[in-house]
C-alpha cells in the first residue's frame, strides 16, 4: 500500500502545486498538470493508496482556493476509485 502526505497549505499556486502532485504520486511524463488530469490520474490508480491531508500550517488551518479545489478533486476521485482513501 502506498501512503502519500499532502500539506494543503503548500498548494498556493497552481503550477507549483501540480509539479508537487506529479512528483508525490509519481505520475507519468505526459501528465497534464491540471485538475482534470489530476482527477483522471487518481481515478485510474490501480495500487491501494492512502492520502493523508494535512490542513495545518503553524497550528492554523490555511487553505487557498486552489488547495480547496485540489481537496475536492481528491474527494471526488476517492468516491470513484475504491483503491484511493483519504485521511
């Protein structure tokens, strides 16, 4: 089982966030680096994967609009793919 921890407070800017997500999930070179591609890649995971979401930064919950959108995509994909769990 693969375990991935995402610090949502680090997902402020789309380009940097997508680079980080590509690396964390080890997506292939052709990964589209946008939320649609992220959803597609998550929906196609074949390995059991647990994603730990950390929303705190220095004791405060700080979520950018983009981080909230990433979290929503993760939730939607987890509903679609039972190999993906969020904690």
